[in-house]
C-alpha cells in the first residue's frame, strides 16, 4: 500500500519563516523514572509549536541511533486513555532507550495525528457513533494522518545524528524521514498489548493505514469476546448477591408498630 504523506498547509509553506530550520536553544539534565536523559529545547517551528528531544547518551556524529518519534497525545500520554496505545508506546520507548547506550525520543506537538486536540475529540465522538478512526478523520475533512515530519528531520540534523533506527510500526514515518533526507538504517517494532477499548482502533490502523502490528482478527475478536463474557459474569454475580440479600429485620417496636433502624433509612 502506498503511504500518503500529508503536505504542509499553504499558509505555512508561503510563510518565509517556514524555510528557516529550527535551532537548538537549550539543554538540561532530565532524570526520570526511566533513566537519566537530557531535554533539548528548540526554537518554535513555523506554526509556533515547540518540540523537544529527550536524549540518552552521546548521539552527535553517531550512526544507527535508536529513535522514537512520538506525537503528542494528551488523552493517552497524560490522562491514560485506553482508546489508543500512545502512552504504552511512550513508556516502552523511554524504558528501552534508558537501558541502551544511546537513543533519542522526539516529542512532537502534533496532537491527534496532526489534526489538533479539539478535532481529535470530535473524531472520538464520531467513533462512538460507529465510525472507525480513518472514516472519522475524513468526515472532518482531514486525511487519516496529517502529521508533517519536516520538523523531525530538522531536529535530527540539529542533533548531529548520522543515521537512525526508528522505533515505529508506522511505514509513513519511515517514508517521511527518508523524504527529509534522514538515513533510516533500520526499524525497531513498538507493538503493545491490545485491550478491549483500542482493539478495533488498532486493527483499523493495520488494515487501512498499513501499520505493521501483526494483529490477527481472531485475536482481536477474542479480546472483545473475553470482555463480553467477563461483563456477563459480573452482572450475574451482582444479581445473585441481590437475590440472596437478607430482608430488613425489625430492631425495635414503637407503639405496637414495627420500625426499622435509623441507620437503614
């Protein structure tokens, strides 16, 4: 399947600032629960967005540097949404890079595969009504992936990296970085476990967007079926507990009339 790389909007490409590569402006130590990193800040891009590189070890003039290009996902990265696998991939990437000799995570401010936070919530609402993630984007007037990898290429060049091994399942990232003149020497899969909330989403990304997830429809169906069985069992247990509940017993009598305890009111 031929991947489609979204082009930059005309308003951006016509802006003279869009032709000015972003520059490194500051580096600071960033100790994390995943290991010791350095946070590298850059000038804002043509849209005014600020991106960041999380660097482990020495990467300048190095080849085959493991790299994760991670697009911002507020609902997943911060709020722990189960509708996607973004948070799982972010944690996995940081844990993996923290154990390696060197590596980089580029955190790009391209929420919702480039459509923004508000439009992502709109897409979620459409998915709640039965549309898949690709259909939802198209209904809002977007391609299924509107991300731009120009800024990622500029960040790699600013870091002085000779070649990278991309931690990705997305063929468009491989194509996008190569189109930016970055030497991609290999791919490191980042496949996360499927849950009942993201099973259909991930299957859609595999079938319609070409993501290399190795998902099998019977496995996805099994995840969804297991949830249905667990839900039915829980409902049955709740009903059984309700039917076995002891009747309220009188605790005192007042004027010949049986009354219940105040605590039961």
